[in-house]
C-alpha cells in the first residue's frame, strides 16, 4: 500500500508561541494516530522545542546549516535538530534560494550535513518560469535546465547507500503562494523527469523508493489530482498548512485515495 507524505511548511508563521501551540494541537488531535498518511510538520526553529513526533506525525525543520557545531553565528545545525526530535529538514526551498541567496553548492552541503546527522532532507527544486511549449508541442527546457541542475548538483556526492533517506519536493516557483497550482500533467512530467534522473544517478529501484512530492498552492480541492494523475508521492504544503482545518481536510483526501 502506498503511503502518501504531507509535509506542512509553516514558514515564518504563526508569530506567537500560543498560535503555534494551538495549530499543532488542533492538527495532532485531528490526525489521531492515522498511519495511512505520513504527516511531517515543519514549524519555525523557535517553536521546535515545544513539539515532538507522535504516532502519525513527525517533526521537521525548514532549514539547517552545513556544519554540525562551531563559530557560525545565527545558524542551527542538523545535529541540534536531531536533538530537538526532528526527523526531517527542508533544504533548498525557493524562498531560501531567493532571500538567503543559497545556490546549489550551499544546498548540497546542507543535504550532506543533514544526512550525516541521520535526518531525511526534503530537497526542494523547481523552475522559476512556467514551462511553455513551442508550436510542435516541445517544451522549452526549463525543467531540463533548472530542475535537472538543481537535482544533480543538490545530491552530488550522496552515495547510493544514503540516497533512500532523501525526499524530493518539486515546487515550481511560479506556483508557490500564488494560488495558481501546476496542472496535474505538469506534475506528472516533472515527477517522471526527476525519477529518470535519480535512476541515472543511482538505480531504478532506488529511484522508485525516493518519494517525490509536489508543492505549490496545494489545497484540499486540488490535492487529488497531484496524487492520482500527477503521480506524486505527497505534497509540500505552505499556506494551507497553517489553516488547521484545511490541512486536516488534505490529510483526509490522501487517506481516502490510499483507502481506495
Ligand atoms: P504554498 O507553499 O503551498 O503556500 O504555495 C508551498 C511551499 O512553499 O512549500
């Protein structure tokens, strides 16, 4: 039975401890030990100590540094995240690439440091501009140029023995927070493309075991199309994850598909 993965990326929300506690409580109670869908919640660093993984819900962080300890003012290391109970960490989110100017080399160092600490890195990749097609129906290569490079450079040096700890989140930048999600066939093409590259880098069977998620304006209404027609193994959810009832509806959608 396929287990979908829904990752909640709270980003820089909510702005109070009380708000964070409330959101976590409502979501964790609503999940109530479900095991058909894997739920990973990634609050801001400052709230991580308040929460711990429970049955059906795992704790993750939104970023980490590439060193484990030392004189790196303002940074948080993968080992510190493990000590706080994290099992996952998002790496290379487009907002980090944009606002913190992280490039593929920095992202790669973070992926490897996260793996060294035994975290599951959720490597976020995605093109900035929407794929367009020429008159013969051939795409204009944004996927090939940007996504392939982000993936290949992002996992460079990750050995076969560790590759299955990875998760990949395909997040076209134009779909993040815009309310304009990708079409299911965009997602299908991207998931296939990502799997093809992973097979070339590792092997077909390893590639099949690395979850490929979709992210970008997902909600309870459009999730089915990404999981079914899009063939994604789950979703990385931003805006809809800080609305507890909407996020619980998304979990229910994933559960229903799994149950079919
Ligand atoms: P969104 O964000 O669901 O608000 O589009 C997704 C993300 O940035 O991970």
